[in-house]
C-alpha cells in the first residue's frame, strides 16, 4: 500500500476468506509505503480512512470516512463512503479476480498495479489492461492532456510502449461537482447568491468532497438491487452509478456492474494499492473492450481458458443468481459458495467470472442450500 496523497491516511483491510494480513489498520504518512502479506487464497477488500483520531478504547467514530468502529486495527468492513480495492486471489481455475469499487461510495482516488512476482504467465500480461485507476478528486486531477510517459518515465507499471488509456473529457470544474448534491458527506453550508439552487449552481464545494452511493445513503431496494429489484433486468444504473461511471469508467459502480468492471488474470500476483495516484482515471474497458481485462492461464486476453481438451478440467458454472445479494449459501449441486454481491460462486475448482441468463438459483429447504437448474 502506497500513500501518494498529500496528507496522512489510515489504510484498512477486511478479510472475507483465507488468511488476512497481520495489520488490519494502520497509519500511513504521505509518501510512505507498507507491505502486508496474505494467503494465496485470500479474499477481501482494502480502503483508506481519512482524518482519523483514535482513542485508547475505540467506540464512536474516529475517522471522517471509512471508519470501522472507532479503532485503528479494523475488525470488519468500514463505514461508507469509501473507495475499495476488492480481491479474490484464487477463485478457482487458478485465477484472480479484482476490481476498484465505488459501490459503497467514494472518498479517495485509488489505483491497483499488478506485480507479476516472477510468474511468466503474469509477466506476459500487458499492464495497460490490468492496472485501473480512479481519480475523482479535483486536487489529484491532472490536465486533460496528461502524459506521464515523457522522458521514458513509467506510470502505474506502464511505459509509452504499453501506455494506459486515460479519460480526457472531465475538467476540474466537472470533477469538483460530479457527486450528486444529496449524496455529499459534507454539503456546503452557505448558499450561493443568497439561495440554494438545485442541484448546486454557484455553491462552491469543499476540495475534499466524499460521496455516498445512493444505496449507502438511502438503503432502498431500487438502489441496492435487493428485494423486488434483485434481478439484473430490473435493477439498472441509478443516478449515482451513472455519475461515478463517468468520472471512473473502470470502477465498479453498482451491484450489477460486475461484468464490465472485474479484472481477471492467472493467480500468483502481488498488488500495489496506491492512494491518490494522480493523473486521470483510466478507460481500459472502454478503450480495449471487456475481453481485454480477462486473461487466461498463459496471460493472453480474451476470457477464460478453453479446458475442453483436458480430462482434468475443473467444472464451471455460470449463474444469473436471483437471491438477495446479502445471502451467503452453499450449492450442493456443485459445491458452489456465493462469495459476495458480485455474483461469483466458487466450487468444483471453478469460479464464476461471468453471468449467463437462463439459469435459476432457488432455495431448497429453507436452510443455506440452493438448487441450480436450467
């Protein structure tokens, strides 16, 4: 984890599977780095907390954003809003799944840089297809003509020979006002020109303007894709998700945005998580296509490997699940386990990295078991 922000932050880690790091929360001054180790089957999330003051006993709220019970060493997920880096390091088929997520809102710019760790299948990957960045804070934004590769410089693991594609349409003005007015954590207290126009008109916003997602703020089914909206066909991008996707095109913006925002590659990599990377948000998916971010066992793009010629191929199951996203369950048809709200199921040595219509998941006996049928 690297802090490129101008201020101190407090990174935090929440483990949902495997063995997490020794330090689940710590102070990281501007310009500092800290390395943490997790098991090869780890699943979890990383985020940054801001403006923290911890007491000896915890309790209450210690951080402006990303707080986790008022303690420095987090013991669970943080409070929204927070920009997230999410990982499933070995989700089956010897593949890693990861994403930048704004589903819980946005607080800090963030980038993920893949580190091959000496694996040939990873070293062959074009890192302009594996290293997403989200910059939605005006203080961290570069000019639209941003070019980090002058004088043979590197940026986020890439060079001019494998340059990252960047968003060029947003301006300092648009970035400073991208968060929907009602979702700001600290909306301005003084009216512009003596009155509050809507959405905001001439009201100046603070430079640090964290943003709730509509789901995190209102907890309504239509925003969270739950209840009567727990179906891909019924739950579409809401006003927050649209705004978030405009400023961070490669980030995961709402519950059913996983197909266009999940990066896939062979397992074994390490990752550098950079807070406040600077520059501009990447447009990897829009520029190169969804298939470009899915790498097979040999590092090639284009989705999953074809194992049809192998007698030992792990079974794969593609599911359009219709159960509420908060549920966790075992599927004894193929020993699948719902990993989380992204719709990924693990089992039989395989993991679902995509979704397919026509398959139904139904509860069998009122317990945690589910029946899978076509």
